[in-house]
């Protein structure tokens, strides 16, 4: 490959990546499912029931949050799992499964006071032992953790103080620790189910989230149904009780044209990852809504492998994490 060819290839790749850096886009059908509606008095009432259909750009690798290495898995996992804390839009940390916490003077010990009313979908109670099991599971080499392992560092161990108090120990202070444990890939799984299912847990996931797993049809769809007992949502969502929507079907549609067309034909309510070339047309459509959000940090990075065995190559790294809304 000549220098000119390399430069042209680099330019085309950078254009592709930089287009993705602009925004994460979501297209929504204007007539596919209304959650709020006006009553006779003109006030807004909430509609209940029905199933939301959402088109994913690719298939998740697993629904085990500790073993997943794909951002697309987060869309589904955020409906299934809760976290100890939640990070708000301004970056502040608020309670979720943990009601409160204190940090030692040296910054290496976090003591969490936990909610006492939480149960996993299989009936297993959430408590300090569950937190210890989850964090220890991430650093256990047998788990083969992916992104979760990077997020939890510099975690070393946990100590159960009492049933609803757990002390988390770090090897060094970490300003990022609370923000990291708010991520879906450090969601809290049911210890009972994780032990029982072993390697198959990613296909039989059990959390404590607003929705619970129904089934996964390979390369086709993933279905979840509402958890009627859910009453512990964080303050970042309006509805702190059970979801209004009965279920969500995640349709796996890798082809861009088919994915966008499925929204336009109302086969699905919403689709993610809108191609940049379609944004203007979709914005101007009276039947569709185009939702855009700037991504934080550096979600897509292009690394150039200058010389490797006499060849020039390119590697693309994607590390995008997103909180899924509570419907």
C-alpha cells in the first residue's frame, strides 16, 4: 500500500468515525404507541399496557452484564438490572439500590447502606451478600469479565457489615469509582441464578430491574416483560413504581435501510443508530420523531497500527455506555 493509498484510506475511515461522533440518533414512529394522552379536562394522563418494539443495530453478545463487551447489550441489560447508584445528567451521583454511603478519609473504603425492600426476579433477596457476590464475581478470573472488569478497578474486596451494610475496599483511591458502578455493565445480578446457570446465565439472565427476561431468539429478537413488584427506581425517572408498558421487544435488525424502513412502516416503534445520510430526511418527516443526544467522552476511537509485520492496519475501538430509560 502506497503512502497516498494509506492517507486516502485513513481519510475515509475518519469520515465514517467522525460522523458517528456527532450524535447518537434514535428515530421514533409518531403513531406507534402513545404513553401519555390528554383527558377530557385537558390534563395529561398516563396510558398503561401494550408492548414497545425497539430495533437494535446488532445482536448483544450476552445478557450477563459482567461478561458483555458490546454497548448494544446495555440497551437490553438496563431494563433487567439495577445498580447501586445512578449518575444524573450533570454527573452527580444519587442513590439507587444503595440508600446512602460514606467514604473513608483515605478514599479506599466505601460503606454502602442498602435498601431493604428489593428482590430479584427469582425471589432472591437483595442484600450485602449479593453486593459482595457481584463485585467478587467481576474480578474472579473464572468469570472472564469484559468491560465490567475495567470499570470496577481498583476494587479488591468487600466486607459484609450486616445484612444491609457492605464495605467495599479499593487498592487506591478512585474519583471515578461511584460513576463506574452506576454503569449497566456493573448491574447487580441474582447470586442464586448466576450460580445455578453458570455459563448459561447470559441467556437466562435474572436481575432486579423494572423488566424481567422472557426469551431470546438468536439474531431475531429479545423479549422482556414488566416486573409488577418494582418500586425502587432511582430519582432520575418520573415513574418510581412498576412500568406502565407491559413489555419490550428488541428486534435485531443490522441492515440500516431495513431498520429505518421498519419504523417508517410502523413495524417497530423506534430504531437506533440512524445513518448520517438519513438524518435530514427523517427530521423533515411529519410522521417521525428524530431524537439526538451528544455522546460524552470519546465513544469511538481510531487507532492506527503503523507497522506490524511489515503491514499497515487499522483498529476501531468502540466503548459506548448508555442508560436505558424506565418505561
